[in-house]
C-alpha cells in the first residue's frame, strides 16, 4: 500500500465514516419485511399512521414512547422500509458514538468492539424494525460520550431524548452520576450531576406532555401480562440476546477471565486511568436493566441498554487475545446457529442443516446455517404472508363476526388499515362486557390460533362459553 493510501486509512474521520456506512448498509437487506415480528412494532406503526393522518396521538402501548412514535410518524407514509430505515440510521449513529467513546477512553480495539456491539443479535435485529429499543440505546450512547467528554449539559439533553423514547432510560442517571463524580469536592460533583439531571428531566417531561394530557398520571403503567415460564426467561436472557454462538463465547470469556495466564500474554485494552469508578458505573447500569427485565421479562429487547456496558466490562478485564476472540464470535453470531419455534405460522423456514427437538412442551428447531438475524427475517416474511392470507379469508365471511386476534391484532389492523373489514371486526382480546355485547348482537366469535387460551389468561373470559370457534383449523400456532 502506498504512503498516501496509508495516510488516508489512518485518518480517523475516514475510519469512522467507513464504520458508520458499513453498519448502516449491513441493515438494508432486512428493512423490507414489514414493521417487525413483535406486535409492538405494528402498534407503533398504527400510532404513527394516526398521528400522520389526523394529528391524533394514541400511544402504541403504555407508558408511551413519544419521541420514537413522533419520529416514526414523519416517515410513515414511506411504508415499512422508510420507518425501519430511520431505526437503522439512528442505531448506526449510536454505534458511532460508542466508537467515539472508546476512542476518548483510549481503548485499544475500538473498531472490533464497536462492530461487536452492532452485531449482538438482539441489537442487530432491533436496528431493523419499527421499535424504540435502539432509539433509546442511541441517545444513551450519545449521552455517554458527552459524559466522558465532561459536558454534562449536552449529555442531559440526549438522555432526555432517551427517556422520551423509553422511560426506563431514566435509570442511566445513576451510572452517569457516578461517572461525573470526581475527587473535587461535593459542591463540584453536585454541580455536574445537576447539569446532567435537570436537562434530562426537563426534556423527558416535555416529551411526555401529550401522553399526560390524554392519560393523566395513569400513563405511568404497563399492560399486565402473565409472567413467562423460567425456561423462557432464561432463553430470553441468554440466547435471545447474544445468539447461540455469542452466548457460548461469553461463557468462555468468563472462564478465561479467571484462568492463570503468562504475564507476557496479558495485554489489556483500557489504560489504567479507566479505573474502578468506571467499572462501578458500568456494573450499576447492567444491574439496573437486569433487575428491570426480571420484573417483567417479556422481551429480550429490554436488555439492550446493558449490552455496551457488558462489552466494556469484558474489555476492562479480559486480556487482548481473549477479548478479540469474544468480539469475533459476537460478529459471527447473527449469521450462524439459532434456536427458534418450529410450529408457528410465522416460524422460520429451516435451512438444509437444521434439527428439530422438543423442550418445555414446545417444538423447536436448531438451525446451523440461519443465525438469529437471518431466522428473524425469515419469520417476518412468513408472518407477513400469513397475515395476508388471514385478511383474504375474511372476505368470504358472510355473517357478522368478531375475530379475537391476540398477538396478531396490531399486524392485521395495520395491514388492513382499520379494525373493520367487511363483516369482520378485529379485536385483540375480549373482556366480559365486550364478549356479551357481541354475543347478544348475534356475532359469530372466532379466535386466532391459541388466542382462546390467552384471552382467558389476559381477560379471564372463556370464549368457548359464547360459542367461539377457531378461525383457522390447524394445530400449528
């Protein structure tokens, strides 16, 4: 390579731009398959459509995610690709600021660690869907950079945007306050913490004014859902976050932290100035999000904010070769080895090398050639095809009917554009009053696969008492 080219590639701006473009372009193939697999993604799309078309703001789900919902409304007319692209763009900006933060901390493997963060399966997947997880992460990472650079006011502004995207982002006030506290006296520390906290709280409160106007103080809640089984919680906490390969590499990395190694081989990645104060702040951030997840472990996406701090903890205590091994495995993790449900209408189409097994009463498939990102995208496509078939089937329903759609409700409504399609009304779940009303008016009550069970769990109503029958006569769900 010529001296001129070496100079170009050593240029930090070119390197950062190349990293940003590489990450953003890697998301493009996965932005076309609807708004996502999670019903909440479709709920955001419905909220964005209402906001765009009528200016009416109805939260996608409580307690509301106003910054993300409002930004989504600006591009919703461009369809799923446009909204997903905004997620990919904002996510890539967040990863770029993580890179800037590592540079500011004089970390040795800046690009490898940054690519690893962008590749962690739960982070990768939700950088391609219409969901708020990575919006909050990006604003947290930008705020983190300005905390490290000693600018708490700007950090507070971005943390406020993170709170406006996901209210749980407010938990980052504590670890950021720890990072701002130095041995310069209580007054100076308090001054810095207030410079962070006041703008964060003000921006966060301003973001939630539309939610407060509609719901009052009752907005600060969440929908009550049954606590998942312990095996599902453990799966979401481990494999669904890191992928099969990523999780195994984490286990190996933890073992390597405690194995005796020759002193000559121990090349650590952070300078000594990154001391216990930093590690305590990172551990607090990790612990806060683990506690929040365990309180309501419905989605692995709830753990996304802890991922960069987990990586930095390993970067602090793993020697260089071990950390590089971990990062390489995480970068590969989205594309190989995955475990996913096999008996659902939105199940991933298995590759040539896949194996079926049953655990916890659920049929699963271990796919060697389709990693979490590829499998998730396959599920998105299959889910889109299934919902289109359901909408087509409703056209032949001649009697007034109501379909209890459950987890499919938001997707069906978003694709149909309304809760009503000819003679059919779509409802998520029916409480006692609603089911009695439909039954009294002579409606035929249908339910989507397995949603009779979930209606009884969620609303304590047995639909079969009112003559409900399955809309699709198949055993898969």
